[in-house]
């Protein structure tokens, strides 16, 4: 007669009297939920035990490896290896103490750690490997066909390692199952149907068989078909290609029993390039349609387990005799005779309930909700040693988040993070790059921790405002800080009544460029103070109007250069005071017109040089007074012309020339010449 029994071995527990009374286990491809709505990470078995040893403790049991075996006819037909998560000590009967344990995979340990951290430039396989290695899980394997793209910035944010693990795996279409051996259970991750276990056995279908002596068989199979999403449309956005529509559309294989108008649209699709977008779209559609065709049923074949494929035979509907993939199995076993005299006479039983899909399909994992950042958070701008400002061509900066315990607070602490500016257009707008050490306010697009953006900046105890508060509360200030030096540029506004002020400070140069007109109106005083040179270049005309006085004080030289004409008009007096020499050079003609008197005073010598002719025209009288000698020297003729008379006088002597006569006189003696003759007059006349 065929036999059936169950056995549990726990590492470190040497108790030959420890027996399995019954068990109930749930298994899934990837994760699922059991009847109590508990999350099952691959599998979870609740095992009821009995032992003559009443002294078993949690210290012996919890976190210990264990092996549950299903034995048929003396042969182990199924092994479930794992660790003990829960240990319960129950009542003690006549001869036995009752215990209860929960058997789970070591993967469930990831649910006991929560973290917030950043992964950069790694693909999902590398990230999952890190999570497993950190937990000391060494038995795992990947069977991945698609090349997984590196993720520039991937955040585990306030979520358990398990939640993070399952979220990333589902996004990339990775499914997992387990392979059990005597001393270990291996986690196998795959993204394709061929990655599941190859067919290893065949199970007959038999609705009329019964009895413990029968070979294992399937006793019920129900084929279910239901309408599902017929097409999918995912869309996203990237600032690097703002005008490009990151859209992916995919139609599912037509199912003749439903309409083809059930489109699933979602944004954001969580991809930034077409290659990833195409893969993510296919994965999402396969998940949405995974229950379009399923089989549910029951059997007593203990070898059924998720991720393993098998053949069905002897079904009356030949379409059911094919390759199937188990996606969920619920196991139940009872062994009442294990309690010996305290047990019942019932036989050992085993049965299961299962869910199958065709063996050439995949069972994509349920997408996990991505943690949402509740609101803005604080961060610190970081960068490499020796830098004050660190950004890329887009003005993005690197950040250190207070919750990132693994950050070294340098240029490797985060990805490049975009910075919101007050105005941003094509080659115009505002630009103020947060500097290393600044505290910034970070928001997250759609609440996604993988998409931070700097939206504000704040002062704190170390970085204080440029003016003391609240004393300077009426000021509005824009002050920069000199890069790699001391100093600042500043534009500030004082709004206190009767003290209103606009203040502009340039640490070095100040440039203003006006492409058309510039108008400046000052209702009161204006002061310009220039510590060094002042250069003014005017391309066309310049007009200057001074309503009252103008004073210029030049301590050294002044040069005026006029390309063409120059006119100076003085409404009243003009005074020029030259402490040393004055030189006038006129390359052309010079005209000087004095409407009234002109006085020229030369305190020392005066020299006039005329390289050609000189003409002096006096409308009325001209007088020349020389206190010393007067000398006229010419190499040519000297001509004095007068329509009236010409008189030369020296003391009592004179020469008078009129149009009609010439008279020479000295004292009482004279000679007069006219057209009538020569007349001499003197007390004595001598003729030689």
C-alpha cells in the first residue's frame, strides 16, 4: 500500500519526537497575498507541530534554516527549504507540546529592513544583487534576456528592501521563483518564459479516481477567459528633448471574444528613451493581460509549484492536454496519526489548489506603487573639493539629502539635479546657480523620488542673510559672492519711507549696453566719483544743457580734439586763467571779433611773428603806447598811408605829412614843403 507522510527538520534542533501535524502553504511566482491578506514573498507555509519536548524555544527556532519534506512511498517528492520566521509555543497535552512555525524564504528578510538611499549609474540587476548580498543571501541566479539599461538615479525612499526589490523587478519585467534542495533554496529571476523550469513531469487528469493508493492526479480544471486591456499607450517627457513626444503604443494580440477598444493610457510612463519605453510598454501590457486565460483547479500532486512547467494528459478536452506553467499553488497537508495515541484514526492527506497559464506565456509581476515624496525636502549643494560652483551645461547641480546616510557629500552624492529659475526662455531669462554649501528646497516631479528639482533656496544658521534682520527688514537685496575671491555684486532696494534707495555695487567692472535710447532723469543732485580714468565715446551728436553754473576742475592735463567746427557761446563774461604758457595753433584762418573794447595785457615780452603779410584795420583811432624803445625792422619798404595826416613826434621835434605838405619842426625852427615851394623858419639858417 502506498504511503504519504511529512517531515520537518530545523537546523540546530535535534528532536526526534518533533512531528508535523498539518501544514498550509501558499506559493506564487514573485509575490502574492494569502487568505489573511498577508504579503507572500514567493512562499509561506504555516506548519503545526507536536513534540514530546516541551522546552523548545524561539532562540533555537527563529531565523534558523528548515526543510519541509513531502514523502510518498518512502521517496521525497517535494522539498520546501527556507527559514523560520515565526515560532509559537502552544498548549501541552498528555504527551505532546504543540508548536507552530512559519516557513518563508530568506528573501523575506528584506522586508525587515527599511532604508532611504541613492543608487547611481547601475542597472536593476546590479541593484537587486546589492540588496541580496547585503542580507547575506548567496543562493540566487539571473536568467535575463533583455539588456537592462543603467539607471542614472534610482532612489530607495522610505521603503523596505523587499518593497524596493519587488518594485524594481516588476518595472523591468523580472519574475522570480525558487528551486529547493536539501540544504538551500535558490532564488531564480527571469524576464522570459524560457527562464522558468523546463517541463519535468506529467500529471494525469482524472475526475473519478479516488483513494490514497492512487497515483497523484489532477481532479479538477476550470478554464477561464475574460476580457482585458486590448492596447496600451504610455507617454513621458524629457527636458533634453522637450519637443519630442516620448510615446509608445502597442496593441495586444486580438482575442475574438472581446472588443478591441480597451486602451490603457498612462503618463508618466517612467522612461526617458524609446528603447526603454518600448520594453516597459510590452511589460505593462503583458501584466494587464496576464489573467486573460487562466486555469484553476485542484490536485494531490505535491510537485506542483510556481515557476515550474509540467504537462497535463488524459483530459477529455484535448486542448487541455498541453504544457502549463503554475503561477500560484495553495498546499494543505494533514497527518493526524503523528500524535500517536493522542491523534485520530484519519489518514495522512495532501491536496492543493492551483492557478495555471499556458506554458509559453509569462506571468508578469504586479507593479508596485512607487513611494511618493509627501512634499518638498531640504538638501545641500555639494561638489568636488576645491570648487565653489559646480554645475553642468544645463545649470544642474549635485545634492546631498539629509536622509542619504551613504552620501560622501561630494560630486558623487547624487545625479545632476535641475534648478528652477525665475524665468527661463530660449537664450533669455534668469540664471542663479546654487553654490556648494547652499541649502536648497527640492521638489519632486509627480512626487517621484527619482525626479528631484530644486525649486527654492533658504538661509540657515550658517548661511545668513546679507543684512542683519530684523533691522534691515525694509531692504530687498540681490547680493552675489565673488567666486574664488573676496567681494560681491549687489542690487538692493531700501523701502523705508523717506529713506528709499536703490543701491548698486559692482565688485569690479560694470557694463551697461543700450541698443537704442537711454533716458535718465534726476530731479535733484547727481554725483559721479571716478577713481581712475573716464572715457566717453559718442557716435553722433552730443547736447549738454546746464540750467545754472558748471564747474570743472582738472588737476593735470586736459585735451580737447574736435574733428570739424567748434562753437562756444558765452552769454556774459568769459575768463581764462592760465598759470603758465598758452599756445594757440590755427592751421587755417582765425577771425576774432570783439563787439566792444578789447584789452590785452602782457606783463613781460610779447613776440608776434607773421610769416606772410599782416593787415591791421582800425575803423577809428589807434593808439600805441610804449614805455621803452620802439623798434620797427623790415627788410623791405615801410609805408604809412593816411588820407588826413601823418605825424612823427619826439619831444619838441615833429614831422607832419599832409596830402598837401610836409612839415619838419623842432623848437622854433621848421621846414615846410608844399606844391608852392620850400619854406624855412628859424633864428639861424645854414645852407651848404
